[in-house]
């Protein structure tokens, strides 16, 4: 019988957050795959766990996954831990999960600390609808594309960021999200640690805050989504200056068929579809 892959969440700063269930799993599994073995050995020693350890990181994530899957096929159970938090969230865990599913290996998750959810709960922002973006891409073209897609995002947005990139990211967010009132942001750092800090502020004010101070520690940024009413107000402004045929053409250009486009234009203008039809006939 095949073994299984167990995703084990580890503390993001406070060792008290290690769950008894995960400790038991790490004690009893056949092999622990860790993102940074030097880092994880300290954690495992602290809990007196001496299970064999192997490395699984960004630079061996595909070929090592094949070798771990082969071991699971032989019946070994593998526990995956990453540097901190929940494996597969902005770390190399994602790919091995996919490969195990494709190989028919059972994957189970032992939940625990996760930086993005911890930050979201502390943000004071809308927690019902949120989007997790992880780290913004470093490459300009990819980064601009993501920032552009965030412009009209109405859900709360969560980003990870390292301290040495924080100022640049705040500047980029300020440019990308400039429409409308100043956006609220929660800057969450050193979560679960002694010097945990959550700064509830705006993007503009946070830029000023770090003008004369270097950011320290790992950050999660939780940003208010765009007010949907503002978007509909802008949409209205767009079609108000259009003729009826231009208005209908706008919706056709967005992929609607002509009937749907006429219905949408009629709804915008608060008139019947018949009115739109006769206006189009007159405009001809
Ligand atoms: N898989 C982990 C998770 O979701 O919990 C995250 C791994 S990712 C490589 C590391 C990033 O998580 C950091 O750069 C930071 O943005 C965030 N992070 C991790 N621990 C944190 C903490 N204690 N306080 C604030 N942010 C943290």
C-alpha cells in the first residue's frame, strides 16, 4: 500500500503554536521533507523529534518530488514542512501536492499557523471576500500586469513582502490603487512574535511612516478593496457621453451578443429594450 503526503503547518514565530497532532505526525512519519533542513533541525530538536530529514526546496522541487513520490509508492509516509507556516502557500509545497494528486498518492493537511490568514483576521478589513496574491512578481512586466489587475479589485487583498522590498511595494501600490479615496492598509509584521505589530493606516501614510525608518521583519500587507459603487459610478460616466449605438457597441465589444448588449444598455438607461431598438433604428 502507498504511503501518503502529510502537509504539516509549523509556527510562524511562536513555538507554542505547534499543534500536538502535528508533533505526533512528525514523530511517527517515515521521512520529513523540509524547505531548509538547517532551519528545521532547530525546530525538530526543540521538540525532541529525530525522524530522518531530507531537503525539499525551490531548486529541487520537481526532481525531488519524483523521488519522494517513489518512496511513498513503496509505502513510506512523508511529512512536508516549510520554513514557517502552512506548506503550499507561497512556498515550494504547491508543486508536490499537484504531482502527488496526479500520481494517485493521498495528500492530507494538518492545519496550523498561516501568515496570510493571521494577518487578515487582524486587519479590521472585510474578511468575507478576500484575494491572496502572495509575493508580487519581481520582474517588471509581470509585476505591472498583477498591479493593473488589482486596480479594480473589490475584494480585500493580501500580499506577502520582505522588509527590503517593502518601500518599493508600497510606492507601486500607491500608484496602482490611486483612484478614489485613500485605501486603508494593515501592515502586519512579526506576527505571533514578541514584537508583533499591526499598523492600521492608509497606503499614503504608510509611505510617510517608512520615509525615515527602515522596515524590519517579514510583512503581510492587507489592503482594502475598491468600493464597487465607485466603479459603477465610473461606468455610468462612461456611457452617459455615448450615443445609444455606441453604448450597445461597448457591450458587444465586451463579448455580449447584440440582444444581451441591448438589454444591458436598456437597464443602464432605465428604459425598455423596445426603446433602445427604436432609437437604434432612428440613429441608422
Ligand atoms: N507558507 C507560509 C504561510 O503562508 O504561512 C508563508 C511562506 S512565505 C515564503 C514567507 C512570507 O510569509 C514572509 O515573507 C512574510 O511575508 C510572511 N510571514 C511569514 N511569517 C510571518 C510573520 N511572523 N509575520 C509576518 N509575516 C510573516
